[in-house]
C-alpha cells in the first residue's frame, strides 16, 4: 500500500496516481495489473474521527498513562481532546496542563499526521520535525507520539 506520508505529499502538489482496481488500493511502481488513473481531489477526505474510535483512543491514552507514566503516581498524564479530525494531546504535569501535540486522523489508526506544539510561536508545527527531541519514537501510532512528547517535553 502507498505510504500515507508520501500520499500526503502528492496531495500537496496535486499529482495524479495509479489505483489498483482489483485490490482497491494505490499501487507501487513496477506492478503489472489493470489500472485506472484518478485525481487526488476525487479521493475521500477524513472529516472527523469516528465516535466509536474515540473510546478506543481514550483507552490507548489511559493505558499509556498507567503503564509508561506509573512512576509519577498519577501526577503526570496525557489528556486527549477531540476536534474534528484532530486529536489534541495535552499533558498534565503536577496540576499544570499544557499542549504537547496534535495528531491528524488519516483514516488509519496506525498512521497519524503529527504536529508538535511550539511554545515559542504558540502553534502546532508539522515542519522541521526531525529536530524535535524524541521524534525517532514517532512511528505513526498514538503510542509513538506519546513517547515522542515525553522526550520533547520531559516531566517536571
């Protein structure tokens, strides 16, 4: 299947790509199958995180808080908030809440778009992520993003 990050790049420059009719998915170059060309703007866009998935996400965050942050005895934890297709993850450190990151739902629970909160500018940054401490933990999953947030903004 086509990498979602690459697909997102294609969206930005409005390029057409080939689609595998039989498997109903984008194809890699070099596959010999029946194809048709479609435009990026014809692809469905994710408008919001489905309600049923929100409960599953809350459980993932809660499990991370209990397992990975147990040394803080409940004084440090992530708090999820949903707005449209975005999952905002704030962290509470010893009764002080602050934004850490925003994840964009792509339609796949294992492939989120990532943006870290920049206190210097008061916004979320998707660019220059390679300089974010802990970015190597981000693998497209919520758990990877939470680990990245712990490195980028250590508790205390």
